[in-house]
C-alpha cells in the first residue's frame, strides 16, 4: 500500500480558527440513509451534520461471552466464505465480515451501494462458525469490521486483500506479500502526555463493482471527540495495491496537531 501525495488526495480540513459549515441538526444516524439515494457527497454531508452535534462515544456493550473473549477464542470465530457478499455473482471482489468481541467491541454499520441506493448488510449468527462458543441470538450484535477478497495471486482463489477493523485502522497487501504496516484514517494528539485520541470509523458504504472492475470503492464515516470526517477509498489490488483516498475533515474543537495518512506498526527492540 502506498501513501499518495497528500495534496492530490483531496483532503479538505476546515481546521482551527475557521468556521464549520452549517448544517441542520438531525437525530438520525447513518441508518436513516439505508433506503435513500446515495452518491459521493452523501457521507460528506453526514460528517458535516455530525460535527455540529456533541460527540457521543460508541456503545461497546456486548452480551456474554463476547464481551470477555480471549484472543484465541476470538480467532476461533470464523466467517463462512460461502456467505460472503457477492459470492458467486461473477464480480471480482467478495466481502467477509468480522464478528465483535475481544478488543473489537464497537459495532459498525455496513451498507451495500447498488444502482445509487444504499441498503444495510444485515447481521446474522448464521454467517459465522463459533466453534465451541455458544451461538448468539443476534440481539445486540452486528459487525466489527470487514475484509475485502480478490483473486490477487491466482484466478481461482479469492485472497484477502485488505481489512478494516478497530478504530480507524485499515491495512492491505500487494501480490505475493504479507501484512506489515497498518494505516489509520486520522491521528489526533499523537504523543500528547494527556493521551492520544483514537478516531473510529462508525459506518461504511461499499459500492457493488461491475464484473470487469479492477478497483473497489468504499466510503466511510469517522467520528471522534475532536472531529468528524468522511472518506472515499479507491482500492486497486495488484502487484502494487493502491489506495486512493479522498477525505473531508470537520473539527468540533481546535486541533493543534493532526496526522494525515498515518502509518502504524510494532517493533521488537
């Protein structure tokens, strides 16, 4: 994955000292857009409206045992690849979903965009194999994130190409590579003695590709105490997997420092 020139990425930041765009307050969340027309400006409008309202932290309450899963228990939850979004439809991408639990307790709303209409992707326990864990009833549960699959290395197998899971983290691989660095949508208060702020993606809109498409478009809505933002990811897997990112960031407060296109990893010393 290559970080693109920030000036060419389309980032627009009405930062400290500049007035925020005005928008009518609305009580509805992204779910209000589920059965309405959707275009490239839709998420930007949601971000503007969100920034005009007080920040509301995500609900991280999960029913037992999913609120207390160990790493190994969480890894044992497997998505059924035969139930992937677009599986067997002839398009060159499939979407699999992550179950909530372990570190990933915030639910994200996920929509499929087709013919200009956004429809929610519905959670069902039947999409997952829970191993030795009890099968949930579905109440109070949903998705923690998703991963994109594509015949990256050979035409008869859909490899995992990229994943969006946890806060605003996402990562990707190119042909014949393994995961390395992770990217983040936005970094705020990095290295601040009072503590770093971790913005989170709260909803995604995934455009259904055409049968011969070489790229996939994903839209995302981000929120944090200091800002709301919209993102458009143009994802093109290949020998070099390229993310072309457009973002619009709307602060709620003065932001002394903001990190655009941050990369994250862990190091052993």
